């Protein structure tokens, strides 16, 4: 019985250490996740901006051509 009790106490101590470690690491993980999401969003925003610029330029060109042919 004493060995089982010591083993259970050892397991409990290790679980407490693991829980403490996880509690201290979680804020860092949350911060990293937020920064990664921000970086992922930047490339998407750049692509959206580039697409909008290309489409706007094409539409302006087509409208310009149409108006030029009318006059």
C-alpha cells in the first residue's frame, strides 16, 4: 500500500507540474496564433488589393476604348 500511495502522490505531483507549465505556455500560444493569423491575412489583403487594381484598370480601359470609339 505505501508504494501505491507514493506512486499516486508522484503522479499527482507530475500532473500539477504539467498543469502549471501548460498554464504558463498558453498565453504564448495564443499570442503566436494571433500573429500567424495576422500574417496570413496580410497576404490575402494584398492579393485582394492587387485583384481590385487589375480589374479596375481593365474596366477603365474598356470604358475608355468604348468612349473613344463613340467620339
